[in-house]
């Protein structure tokens, strides 16, 4: 039977101490290049793999992060997840993906499941139900246990933890300025996420700007149910001369575009549409939707970088940070040049 390749076996074959072999495999500056080469060549030849479970027990860390997402169908969360995973891999960390399906109970259960030392920290975007109920004791339990927590996108303002967000309110105000310069005066805010903090912030930014512009008119189509949304959108477009629609999520943007086609409204000549966010659906719609790009992959990378820095910061006093990314407007086929 072949001898199992362990640190001890490698050390015996090379006539080195196990400490030297371990340091050589970790590229320690204490070990000569020649020794490192010898150790790594033999390790590769024998198929040596480090015992990560044992290492975790010794170091009291798992090098694993739990990422709790409200859903995964949305391209935005998929792109964020890609950013998190890429950055985690760069630091030799693994991620465990948990989908709450917008449920407070599922989100809480995931937190309880992994708070027993199975992970070193949590990255979370709050579920819709958590935000509606305003119940987040499970987040405080994470912080009280000594584990690290970073929230992104959908965050709890009152929670004292690090957050990575985008400039939702400011971006809404900028969209109004953009459309006003195009000559639009009658605007419609469309949304299927009016219960979420991000949707509310975007709406607030738009309303604040419109309230300061007496020549602008603002209407709303806010509805979670797809069928009711389409009915309300049709009623609004038939009853009023709408110059532009600001869709606060990709779902409402696609549905609004489909309704304009059904009603034979020419886009962008007769009506402009801007949509959050830069999703695959928006890119392959016809005409291509003009979108607010939230730079989701970069957001994911920054989120992991922040929790990594928190885990490596051993200071007793840690500063809570809120990092805000600026969104970008990508002009495509649903706005006039």
C-alpha cells in the first residue's frame, strides 16, 4: 500500500523537520528557495494535499463565509455573487451560498445553522420579509457572537454593522435631471419592489427632485403582482401623456416596455424608459433598455474585501463603515440621443 502523503512523510523523505516542510509549502521567507523547490516537487509527485479541517481547528477559523441572498434569479445578485466568489478565491476562502427566498424565517434559520463556528462570517442582503417585519435580532446575534457581518444592497439602517451600498437616492435624482434635459415633463415611476429599502430610496430621490421642479409631473405604478402591474400601467399610459418611465427594477422595466409595444407607443420617440439595473434581460430586450448600472460585480468584490479586512483586524475597537458605490447611466435604445 502506498504511504499516505502527510507533512511527516514528506519531512522523513527529505530529511527535514515537519516545521521546515510546512513553512516551505507556505512560501515562508525563512526557508531557502532551493528547499522550497525540493519540498514542492516532492509534494506534487506524491499528491500531497493539506488537511484544511485540521488546520481550521488549530487556527480556529474555517476560511469559509456564508453568503445569504434573498433570491438568485435576479441577475444583480448573480453578478454580486460572482464578485464575492472571485475575491474569496484570491484569498483562499470558500463561500457557502444560502437562498432565503425573501423569507425572514429561512434567513434566520440559516444564520442559526452557521453561527456555531461553521463559518467565519456572514455576507447578507436582507430578505423582503425581514425588511417588512423590521426584525433583525438574528443579525445582532451574529455580531454578539464575535462573527463578522457585512450587509450589501438591501441593508438595515439601524444595525451597527458594515454595509456596501450604491447611491440609490442620488441616482434617482440624477435620472430626473437627465430626462428633464431631454424635454420630458410628465414622468412615471414604475416598481415591483416598493416594499424594499432600495426601491424606496430610488423613489425618494426621484420625488425630492420633482418636488423642486414645479414644471414636472409625477405618477406612480407600484405593484408587486405582475398582472395588476400591467393593468395599472395600461391605465396610466392610456389616461395620460407620459413622456418617460423610470422603472426601479428590471422586472417593472421589461413589463413597461412590453406594454408600450402592446399599445403601439413608439419607444423612444414618443416615450423614454430607464430601468434599474444592468441585467441580461435588459441587454437583450428590443429596443435595448437604457439602464442604471449598479456595478454589481464590483460591489461583490468590495463586500468580500470588507469582511476579509474585518476578520484580519484584531483591534478591540473597530470602526463601522458604510461604503457607497456610484451608479452609472448606460444609454441604449429606450432613450433618445
